[in-house]
C-alpha cells in the first residue's frame, strides 16, 4: 500500500471511530428520551456504547498495529453505514422535542409499536460491534507474532554458536544462552521496539509467545523428520540400561519462582530445537523421547496445557517406535507417556481421549506386572489406576470408580506385604547377606545358598530405594483419598471418614519427613474432612482446626503459584468464613471473606470467581447486619454474572453454571433489598430472577442443567417472590406466585430434608398471603394449605408441626374475616391441642405463642357468645404467662401476657366484674410500660384506652381522661405503620374517649371526637389501599355510629341521630347472625333508638323497638342464658352512665316501660 493510501486510511480510522462513538451515543440518547421504551433496548444501547468505547480505547493503545489495513477499513465503513441508518430511524421515531401532550402520546405509541423492530436492529448492531472488536484484536495479534518469529530465529542463530558439552564450557554457554532468553522475558521492563511499531508488551507476554513459538518449531521439525527419514535401529544406552523408575515432583519443585521455571523450560526447548535442526548430529530417538517427556511435564507445570498436549502426542509416537524394537526396555516408558498424555487430554477437555490413553497405559502395565517381579511396576500401576479413577468418577459411575480405587489400594497393599516379607527374611539371615551393590543391580545376594537347601527368599525388589519408598507412601495416600470420595458417593460415610483420616496421617507423615513435598495433597485431605457429609463426624473445633491448617498451606502455595493456587485458597477461605459464622466469630468471618475478594481482585482475571467472592462477602455482611454494604457488593456480583452470560450465552459452561447464577444472585439481592426496606426494588429484582428461571425451565438444550434442578430453582424463585410480594403488601399477587410454586413442589421428593424445609416455608408464605388477600378464592386456598399441613404432619411430625400451627393461626384470621366464627372456634381448638401436645417447659417463645393462641381463641368464644369460656381461656393464658414470667422476663413474653390481661379485662367487663377488670387492665398497662421495645405504639394506646374505660366505671374520670388523651397522642404521633390493625386504632380510641368525656360533661369535645372517629372509619371503608379488613373494622364503626348518635341526640338533632342508629342497627343485625356475642351492642343501639323515636314523638315506633329488645332477650334466655345475662348487664351499664342519664333527663317525656330492666 502506497504512503498516500496509508495516510488516508489512518485519517479515516480516527474519523470513523470518533463519528461511530458519537452516533452510538446519539442513538442511546434517542432511546432513553422515551420512557415507554423497554429496558432491554436501553440495555442494548448501553452495551453498544460500551463496546465502541472499548474499541476506541483499544485503537488508542494499539493503533500502530492496525493502521493501513484495508480489511479493517471496510469493516469500519460497514459499521458506520449501519449506525447512520439506525440513528436516522431512531431520530424519526423519537424526536428531540415534542410539544404538547398529544405529540408526546403519539411518540409513546410509536415507541410501543416499533420497540421490537428497534430492539432487533440494535441487537444486530451489537453483534457487528463485537465482530469489529474481534477483527481488530486478531489483526493486532497476527502482526505481533510475525516479529516474534524473527526474534526466535535470531536467538536460534545465537544458540548454534554454543557447543553443548558436559563440562564447564557447556555451563558457560548455557549461561550465555540463558542471558539471551532472560533479556527477552525479564529485563524488558520498557516497551519492545518491533519493526516500526512501539508495542506495549509485558515480560510475561513475550515469554509466553516466545515459548509457544518454540513448541511450534519443535513440532514442525519433528514432522519434517518423520516424513523424510527412517531412524536407525539403536541399542538402549545410558539411563535406559538401568531399571525404569519415575521421579516424584513435589511441591518444592513446582513452587519455585515462575520466571525461573519458565527459563528452564525455554532452555530445554532450545536444546531440542538445536538437535532437531543440526544435520550433522546423529539423532537418537531414545534420548530425544525422554527429553520430550520432561519438556511436556514442564509445560504442564507452566499451565501451557495445549503445548504440553502437542509434545505429549509426539512422546507417545516416539516410544511406540522404540517399543517395536525393544519392548522389554521401552514398554514402561511408553506407559508413562500414555499416562501423561491422558492427563494433558483431560485438562484440555478431551475426556474421551484421556480415558482411551489411560486404559491403554493400564493394560500395558498389567502385562508388565505379569512378566516382571519389579515392585516399581506395582507402584506405576497404582498411580495409573488413580488417574483412571478420576476420569471414571467424572462420568458419574460411583460403583465402578469405587472398584478402581479399591484395586489401586490393594495393589499397594500387596507391594507393602512383599516388602515386609523381604525385610523379615533379610533380618532373619543376618546383615552379612545384604550386599548393597548386588541389591542395587536387582539380583539376589543369596543365590549361592539355594543349592545348600536354604529356604527360598521372597521376590527380590529391584532398585528399591528411598524414592520408591516415598512413591509407595505417596500413592497410598492418594489411593486412600480417592477411596474416601468413592465411599462417600456410595453413602458409606463411616468408611469414607476412616479412609480420609488414614490418608491425612500418611500425607502428614510424608510432609513431616520431607517438608515442601506434598503439602497440597495434605491440604486436600483437610478440606475433604471439613466438608459435609464427612464433617458430620467431626466436632466444630476439629473442623475449624482442619480449615486453619488448610488455609495456612494454601497461603504458602499461593505466594509461589498465584494462578494455580489462588482459586483453591479463595475456596478454602470461604469454607473457613462459613465455619467462623457457625461458631459466632462474625467479624473474623467477614475479614476472611474480604481476604478472598482481595485475592481475586489483585491476581485473577476470572470474573466469575470474583463474583463468587463478592457473593460470599455479602453473606458475611448480612450476618453482621451490614445490609447496605451487602447490597452494594451483591449488585456488583449480579452485574458480573449478567455480563458473563450476555457475552457467551451459548457456551456450555454458561448454561450449566453462569446462567443459574444470574437468577440465583438476583434472589440473594432481593433478600438483601428487603432487609434494607427497599421492598419495591426487591419485588422487581425477584421478578427478574423468576423470569430467568422460567427461561431455564423451558430450555431443551442438552448442555443445560438437569430438568429437575430447573424445576426446583423455579419453585424456589416463585416462593421467594411470594415472600417479597407479601412484604410489599401485594398479597393477591403473592398468593398466586406461591400457588404456582406449590404446584411445582407437589411432585418433589419430600423425604429430601432440604426440599421439605423449602416446601414448609412456602406453605407458610402462601397461608400468610391468603389470609390478607382480597381474592374470593383465598379462603379456599387457605383451607387447602391447612389440609396439606395436616397430611404432612402424619409423616413428618417434627418438621410439620410448626407449619401446621402457623397455617391454623392464619386460617383463623381469614375465617373471622369472613365472619365464620364457629369454624374459627373449632380451628382454634385444634391449634390449642397441638400446643398441649408438645413440651414447652423452659421455652419462652413457644409459651408466648401458646398465650397468643389462647387470647385469639378467647376472642372467638366471646364473638359466639360463650362468655365464661372466653374468660377461662384468658385466665389459662395468664397462668401460663405468669409461671414463665417468674424466671424469664423476655419482651415477647411480657407483651403476650399483657395481651392476655387486656383480653381478660374485656371479658370481665362484659360479665359485670368491673373491679377485676380494672385490676387486669392496670397490670396489662404496667407490663407494656415496664418492657419497652419495638412494639406498635398504637397497641399501647388501645391498652391505655381500655384502662380509661375501667377507670371511668370506677368514677375516676380525671385519671380516665388523662389516659385517653395519652392514648390519642400515641396514635397521632406514631409513624405510618404497616401493621394490619394500626389504621383502625385511632378511631377506636377516639370513640371510647368521646364516651368518657361525655360522662365528664364535656359534650363539645365528645362530639368532636365521635365525629372524627366516624369520619376515619368511613375513610377505611372507602379506601382501596388500607390493610384493615372491613369485617374487623365494621363492628367498631357501628359502635362509633351509636356514640355519635348519642351526642347528636344530646344536642337535639334527633333526625340525624335516628339515621345513624338505624345504620348501626343494620350492621349489628348482620353481625349477630354469625357472631351472637354482638347482641349486647345491638341491644344498646336499639335501646337508644327507642328513646330517640319517643323524643321525636314516634311513641309507637319506640315501643315496637322496645318490644324487639324484650323478644331478643327472651330467645337468648332459652338458648344461651349466659349471653342473655350479659345483654342485661350491658343495658344496665348503659343506662347508669352519667352521659345517658343526663341525655334521658333532658329528652321530652317518653312512655317506655323498660320491662327488660331489673
């Protein structure tokens, strides 16, 4: 390309990138301008802008590698044209300014109708941006590799001037050559000048690319030699004349400085390259093959797995050639090469190829063992069996992998037995029979004694030395560790625990005798023991001790090999933090979790690992109640998971891992948002999670997670959504979400304790939703939940008892809300029976729940007219509370006992036992005042108002008025509360206060209070957002109407008073059909109505109302004498109040006989 074209292209690149980023931002502004556009479109626009900004940033730093490319120029041109088209379309659909509501509405309508088309076009634009970025980076790498080839060839020329001989001259030459390589990988702290470009490269980049280029050169040279030569048949020499023995590479060998190890590998590769490219040197297959084996192992240690696999394939081919000439010598080396090849294939994802290689390796080693007495062969077979075990276990066949682990251990036990027999025989014969020289050569020192009739010695171990003994111990530890996992997989947990403890002792002994060898294996045993289910056999202190030892080991290994041991250290730090949580060391747990996060941020580019670390820290923060910080970290984790799934949605790993973590992390975020009070945000996030689970549930792709797991995830997500909606007081939606989850849970195996726990939690959530929902089917769903809990109780008594209790409590609420009081009484008796069936001695929490159940039952008994039974239930609740309250004065127990005393006061008041009622009210208020806590202030206001009523009956009006004023103040000053009854308590307190001040003669205040009470009740009735069920507020409203009617009658407004009394009468008439207990209030209303009618001159009507009262009382005498007496007590109390006496004295004379009066 000529200089003019290059200059033009360069200017075009700069211009294109500026214009392209500008257009993308304009599209983003256009889309964001219309609120009706979907979130998905806005998100796509954000991603397009981010991608183009990254492309611009890449060009700013790597532009010298990109300039002058016609291919990239064409790609940018096409992207520019596409952006212009979309920008024009968005500008037309979403203009910058729209005047008038009609124009704004039209824009919103167009946005709604065209959103799918725009979304598809922007999605395509995003793909084009991604494609451009890939092209730019690939082009930069291609231009970067060309000068590196030149560097490699220059280095090779330098190497050819060095004679590699085994003397000081060779060491000097190697030193010089190492200096050349070191200058490339260590000393290049400043940018390398390649050609005319200034490429910013780190030393690690240069080192990796250079070594990879070396491997390619070796591969090409071997390919050329294999195609052009027939290697000569050579006899074994050098090390091959000695019995085969592999070498263990311990932790100390692999934990050295990475740059040092890298230089060593480069030197080995350079030696091989020189031998392959020197035509004057006779190529020895046997020497080259062993060098290649070591090179592959070193590449594997550097985590250059693809290059290790490339060399590993060649080592197998080379040894196959050698085995064809001399199988007795080279067969063990071929088996070793096959085992290594299996490892390389496994780590690069070729599990089938790895299995094929290891199976061939084991077959060859079995054949060797049949023809050789070498104990080293047994060790090699055991080692290979452990490799096979790992591959088979990945296939999910626990029976088969258990068999393989046992065989590996059995082989070692046979070897150990043979060694023990040999050593015993030597000791028996005496030390003079032991000749180290003969022993090392693998022949018997006692052959001359056999002809003398001495006992034949056991099989003689060949070259059995310290390394072989270490191999035996090392393989024994690995075999035991593998066996432990297999036993665990087959649910033989006791044997698994014993095997792992044996493995731990083996590796601990090795590490004590040979420090810096196998600490990572020791840490693996420790980690296995501290995880369920094996941890169930350990105490908390043992588990914590195992974790501390493992963390310390991994910290040391991490310093030397951050890339390899960083993820393992992070994982074990999470385990440690979890255990610290369990032991109550929350601050230390948080520090441990934060250490894991810092490790990931500092060293690793694994964003998924970072997200996992953030998740774990968020859980620690939640335990410490640092919820705001937990939300921040959780949002970051969610964003990372989203970006991972968005960047590679079709990746198999994405389906099996990241795709589930996106909705899982959203559920965790929803929980944290609830804890900080952001209920609407929690619902929105949880809905997004459920949508993600639905997508997973509907997928049929083979690499997705299992269908049962998808169903469980969806069910759990819906259950959490039910909980979030309940918290946000969206009970109907919560009930429907919970019911959908229930239909999924019905088919699960409830014998699984985790499933059973989640299922019972769901039942409680649905039950709560149903009792507050407005849906007409709510009561049927509540009934179904209660029946389901009863069925579960028969099979899972310990787990389901609490769930049934909770369901019965909620069912009682919905039954009374629908005026089904007699069913509520039966429901309460069942609940009390459950409480009586469980031991709760010393358990304040259960005792408080029992008291609350008795109080609720007493209210239901009072509603159906069983006054004495109601008072007896209150007395039982008081006795339970007082028996516990002697030793355990918890706030929960105090509040429950106070409620029982308040309910008892109400029952005693109805029965005319006013002094006892006053005493109970005083005790109730005292308990509330003595145990302040996070209670509803309006509840204390009600207790104060009840006490003021009792004080009024005792003619202590000043005290009563003072308490009434305090109660009103509490209700008015309490913040907006989300408890169900809070809204109805202010009008209730005002209505009672009106009666008290009327008795004191303050009719003006009494009128104002009564009017406000009625007004507030009417607001509750007409409101669509109130939490108070009208069925609960309606009786209080009727009482307020009667009170206001009294005040109106006192002012002479009889017509208005009559209207209110008729409305109150109609309400009570409807209620007494379901709840006969309200006949007492009805009688008072009718009595006042009769008086008002007479005052209006409607004497006949007044007399008829009076007769109605008499007839009602007569019927009650026949069917419920106790309630009839209660009605009479109520009327007498009504007539004797000072306000009523003044009212009746002031009214015109009426001819009522009041025959019902005693």
